[in-house]
C-alpha cells in the first residue's frame, strides 16, 4: 500500500471535535493581560532602582569632589611642560593628612611672601636635606636627582646653594627652571602652607590625565 492509499483511508473527524463555522474561535490566553501588566510593573521597578542608584552615585561623587578635591586654574608657565597656562586641574586637599609629602610631588601652597596667592611647584628637597644646583644639575645631599620632567630647553644652567632645608619645610621648584619663581627666590616652604597635591588634569582635553608620580614625570 503506497502513501496515496493511506491518505484516502484517514478516519473522518469526530463530530464532537468540529466547531460550527459560525462559532467564534479565540486563541488568546486569559492570563496574557495579567502577564503583560506584571512585566510592565517589573520594568518600572527596575528603572526606579537604576535611577535611585544613579542619583546616589552622583551625590557621592559630588561629595567627594567638594570635600576631598578642589578644582583650580593654573596661571603662568612655571610648571611647563607638565602644566600649561590656564589649565584646569584637581588637587587633593586631604592627602597629606594620611601620608607624608614626598620628593617629586606637585604641590599647591600659599605663597610665603603673600598668603593671598597660591603657587604650584614640585617638591625637590625634604626637611633636613641639603640642596645644591651646579650648572643646572640638582644635587640633594651630594647626590644627583634625576629630573626627566625638565626638558633641556627649560633648564637653568646657573648655580645655587648649597642650602639646608629646615625642619617641617620643603624646597620647591618649577619644572620650567628659567621661568620659575620658587625656593631659589623665596626660600623653603613651611609644611603648614602646603594645602594640596595636584592629582588630575581635566582641561584642555589633550592634557586629560593623572599628575601623580611617574605618570606626571612622563606626561
């Protein structure tokens, strides 16, 4: 028997299973509207949770910026090429409450000769150390200090010192040595005048990045 014969031998449909032509037939699930409503409610809850978390994150970021960091504008070129005139940076105002000032830190401090002004320079000599400059080369305790952050065209080939840095004071210099008013002029800076460390540049965008440690040296 071939497949054609099988088709002709199919049993007729049961009368009970045949719906009248005029009878409406619905394939919809009575529970579908409830499922859609539940899904919509779940989505709204998820959006609400995400919005709440986002607002909390923004609030925490603002608190951190306001209380831990301070935006400042650089004026002048004494810290070029690391920092340019009118550049915007963030300084950490609380870092030195938890860790000591280190050589190489770029710090912001009240100008010792006029405390209404703020300066930004790099720490070169620490308390108790002896700083001397011979034809532009910086010596601390008779050892040469490597300074990759000072380009040859910004070097000052004059001599200075030696001077001993007093207790609780720091010898600071600008990276643009031939155009910097620093400890060679106004002397070491007292620890109490230093109120922050430069940590991040945010404007202009091509200077965007960290100002800390090695990253600052090679920026």
